[in-house]
């Protein structure tokens, strides 16, 4: 959420930009996709241990784990810190393209709607752009998300 958005906005300022103010830069989608992928990786790295603990809590049918902190401690105790990041590589393969696609499609839809269609950038318009971008990105990366979950549960 917030970490990805902040990272994306920051990375857009850092990723090389050579269009010198022109609106017709053919590399702009790639620049935005790169910033999105990197932002997704940052957000993922910060939250992945919590996600792994949440998955383990969900699968704890015997009720041995008492919460997220206990689940994380149990993982570290039995598997080491690396256990908190089990499936991280597959997650990056899913999350980085997802955020790259989502941000690029969102930016394109927003620009198209406000310039070509000359619509006002209202909250409903921006929410619609975001929902459409999220659906498009999820459709592409869903198979990698399935693999990620299987790796997290130890399968």
C-alpha cells in the first residue's frame, strides 16, 4: 500500500528521464514500469515476513500459534530468518510485474481519460482507472501468485 506508493513516487524522480518535458516520449511507459517494479519489490521486502506469518496462522488448525509475533518467532526458531522469506523469489516474480503493470496501466488510463477524453480527474474516474489497472495486472500475474502461496506453506 503506502510503502509501494511512496516508493513509486520517489523512484519516478530517480529513474532516468530523458524526454525533457515532451509528452510523446516512447520510453515513458518503460520508465514507469521500472519504477513500479522496483516499488513493488521494496514494498514486498518490507511486508513479506508478515505475510508468511499470516499464511502459517491460517494453516494452523491445531491452534498452536497465538498470533503473528508468535508465528514469526516459531518460523525463525525452526527454519531461521530465511524461513520468513520462503517463497520470496516467486513473490518478487509476481509482485514486481503486477505493480509495474498496474502503475503503468493506471497512469496510461488516467492520462487518456483526462487528455484524449477531456474528463475531469474526479475520485470516481481515478478509482475506475485504478480498478481497471488492478484487474488487468492481476489477470496477467495470477499463476505466479498461486506458486508463491504454495512455496510459503512449504509445498
